[in-house]
C-alpha cells in the first residue's frame, strides 16, 4: 500500500481519496487512426487543454478496423473509418448516432462534402468528415513532357490508352492497389456504372486493364518514395501523394516538379471520418476531441502536415498556399460534380470485382 492510501485510511477518508484517483485514471481517450494522420502537436495540445490523455493505436488496414468493430469490445472511444466502412459498421450496429447538439463545427464542413455525405444513408448521422481526397494522376512533369510534350495530363487517356501508356513505361507507372477504386474509375471512363458487377461491364474493364498490364511497373498505395527517387514518373493514386512527393523532393534539394490532376472524365472521392463506437467507454472525451480537431486552426495544421485537405471550410485560409490554390486539391462545384462517392456494395458483387482485379494484377507480363 502506498503512502497516500495509508494516509487516507488513517484519516478515514478512503472513499474521498479513491474517487479522485479513479477519475484521473479514467480520463483517457483511446483512439484508432492511420499512422501520421494528425499534425505533430495535435494530441499534445489536446491533452494540455483538456487534461485528457490520448492512447493512439495505429490502424494497419480498414479490414482490421472493421473486424475489431464487428467483434465488439475494442476498447476504443473514437475511430477513423473510411466512408464505405462507416456505412457497413453503422448498418451492423457498431457505431452510435452522434448527438448533433454536442458538435460545434458541423456547419463548417465544406459544402461539397456536405452534398457527398448525403450519399451515405447509413452513416451520415454517425460520422464527422475528417480528411478527404480523390484518385487521380500524380506525375513527374519533366519526365512526362520529355516523352510526350502534348500529353493529355488532365485525362485518363494518358494512362488508359495503351499507345500513350507505352510512352511512359520506361520511366515507370504505378497503380494504387485498390480494386474497388480502380475498377470504379475504369468503368466510369468506359461510360458504365462505376460500382457494377455485371459480367459484361467487368469484361469491358478487364479488357482495358489487360492491355495496360505490360506497362504497369508496380501496384502500391504509397508511391511517394519511388516517385522522389525517380523509379516512377506516373502514378494512379491518392491526391496527397503529389503534395508529399513534392515536399520530400524539395527537402532533399531536388528540382523535380510533381503535379496532380483530377481526370476530366471523373474519378472517385474518398472521405475518412470520425465516429464513436457503440460501446465506447468515454464518448464524452470523443466529442471533446472531435470538436478540438474541427477548429479551423487545428484542421489547417493537420492538412499542412498530412498533405490532404480537411473538412472544415474555415481552415482554408491557414492551409499552405500550394494546396489551397490548387484546383485539383480544393475543388470547385463543377469538379465536385464529376466525383464518384463511395458505395457499400454487396459481398457477391465485391467478390466478382475482386476476381477481375486479381486476374489483372497477377497476369504474366510478356
């Protein structure tokens, strides 16, 4: 028994001494998020302001997050699911509807994102948008211009037309390893339902992809290092890849210009969200954290660190000028209209789409 407890017993104050100790022990927020997905001082500032300690567990994949939530008893107070994952979790009863009266900045969410949220019928009352982005083309401007001065950099033709892709194969092309997103982009490009699993639609997508297979060097979701090191000159992937590649290149003293374009044909949009598990022990701490990070200055700091736009429209003035003035990062209404929101599709359809992707990805390159 420690000295404090002995003193409490001696004074006959066991209860009054124990309760504050228990309260201090419980003032802890457990959250589950991707690695490096806050600004460097986000968590320390939150703790300094509120006295709530944060235990930050790093998510290694959306599948792991989903499995933990469906099993129940995760111990987390706040999680950061992607939009379609949140749909499934809410349908399964794993998330609690949010008390709108406890949220201080919902009206500050970007208008374009507010419209996108309307597509998520299950989860829109249980999530707050966090960061978001699109799937498009990040490329080394110099290397592309050397090989094709008139390359249609704002079009998927640059990748999806085999005769154009062949021009860039020597400097390296990568594709995000995400079957649902890539197939949605391909099907939309072909004028078909982006989320279709119809045999004819998947056959058309497969035909296009198989013609490109000889020119794809890598399938990866994190191409930044290869872009900076000159192992790739073009990548179909996340919008934040360009910002991260440019920052890394600049800090290394390289004079490489990376650009990112949203295809004029349209593309998918993803949105990571904040949500409270139905069995969270401390939902009040989760609300406090949501309101803290949703402040404009905190959201801007997160955007500047991660390279992704955040949901709070009032944060824009404090976001790095290279990001906030880039029309392919912060979008106008016309560009929002070309975006394809996520969709929680049936498992049978997902399996059919996965088979199409696996055939493409594992095809022997001659």
